[in-house]
């Protein structure tokens, strides 16, 4: 990714919004961005962004969009029915 591509992608978001780095797919965390610096080798510049600390656990929805966690649906719940309907009252207690 180039600096221009990063700027273009970020331009779709609110300029006043916070930016975090998503780190470690196996144990996802959000980190704040620290110093930004560059180096030039063989006439090509490479820009580096440092991280300045752990902020919080990465929200599950973010990990899912990044492909780090599977999209899951909660299991469907079925209502329990008593084996012997006459043996339970409305609260599931036996022998009323």
C-alpha cells in the first residue's frame, strides 16, 4: 500500500474520528498510533507508523470484518416441553 492509497482509503471516513491499529488476529487488540517516520533506500521511501500503546480489546464486529473471526449467528432456542405436562405447574415446578 502506498501513502496515496492509504490517504484515499481514509478519506471515506470522518476526519475527526479516532484511528486505531488492529493488532494480532489470534488475540485481537486495538492500539493507538504513535510516531510516524520514513526511511529511504535505493531511492524509494517507506513510511512507518509506530504504535503507542494498547487501547482495548478489538470489538468482535471489527475482527469479523477483518476476517480474523468467523461470522456467527446465535443458536436458535427451542422451548422446553415437559415429559409429563400434568406433573409441572406454569413455573416448571413439579407436583403442585
